[in-house]
């Protein structure tokens, strides 16, 4: 995975807390599917931690299906932590990173997360933190975006960059399914399940897609990315390639690879 600029990540998401839900259609669908997929394995009561809580959508869904659960929220971006706290009734909240959780060991019956771990450079390290704060028998359930996410955009960008001789990359490499499973195994989770699916949303144009990504803070945060915006000629060429290869009935698709994972801490 590509290294991530945490300051840029914190700023991007923190500044867009109030507008995030209006553009994060896929992310909200992922939350619903994650909660449904947990089914009866979701604990009935106790403290649960939402890692990278964002605007609190996942915590709200869990509290709806398990009203006796007590939500605790944490996010790297203070704007998101504050917004989630104000939105989720009874929630406790504190700023914190997924790979350095500010909680005591064995504190939670459930650690959950949606659309967060793709931004973590050391997946095994972050999963180890979730394991540390879980009680014996506790459940870890998450969804993240895999490396095939936005494949149409990535392919068009690479082709256009080759044509206009752009050096460096604006693309952030995301985890692969095998890497996610390996990270869970490395940490020592048991009853591991990992699956993937592809969700597709449609946009009126490439600029419309790029604006939507910017509005949710999902611009490039790779520490290897070139400074400044891509050149106009690159953007024009990328848009042309994207439209030519994928446009249908005046709209373009944007594919998202979603990887779902669960694991438990062994009971003693």
C-alpha cells in the first residue's frame, strides 16, 4: 500500500464533515450492507467502538438494530469526531487514529469500521490495535475499499499520463483481498471471514465524479503524489479516454471494490 499523508487526510475529511453525507452514496450503502452482514453475530449489549466514525452513520445503524449497545466514536479528523458525537445519541467520542487507538486493552465487545482501513499504511498494525481493545470473544467487523476501486478512473489516468509524459502519480494504492486476510491471520484473529463485492454508481461526467470525490475528502493523500493539480492537458485526455471507453446513455460508471471482513478474539 502507498504511504499516506496523515495531515492531508485529517484536513480533507475534517473540513467536509457537514457535506459528507450528501455525496457519500456508496459509503452509506456499504454501511447498510456491513450491518446486515453481521446479522446475529453482532453483540446484543456492551461497549462498541466505531473506528473512523465519520458522521456517525455506522454507529447510528448499529444502535438501531442493537439499542442496548453503547457507542464510542473515534476519528482521526476532529471535525468528523465532533460531528458524529453530536449526531449519535449517548455517544462518547475522542479523536484517535486506527493504528493508535486511545483506549485501554479489552474494553469493547465489538470494534467496527466502514470505509476507513484503506487509508491505513500498516494494515496488520491497525488490526492489532483493534484486537488489543477487544475483550476475549469480541467481534471485529469492517468494510474497506479494495484496490480495484475506481478502476475506470485509474486506467484512464494511467493511459493519459503516458500520452502526456506526466511523472509521478495521483493514485493511492488500496489493499487487496489477500492482504486483508493475511493481516487478520497475522494478528491472530479466529473465525475469519473475508469477502468482496463490486458496487457501481453513475455520474453525468468525469468532472462530476471528481467533484464528488473531493466533496467527501477522498482526494489523493499519497505522500508520493506530485504537488499541485494534474495538468489541464492530462485532465482533458483522461476525461476523453474515460468517456470514450465507458460512457453509456450520457453517463459514466464508477466501480468500487468493497472488501468485508470479520474476526474474533479467542475466548479463554
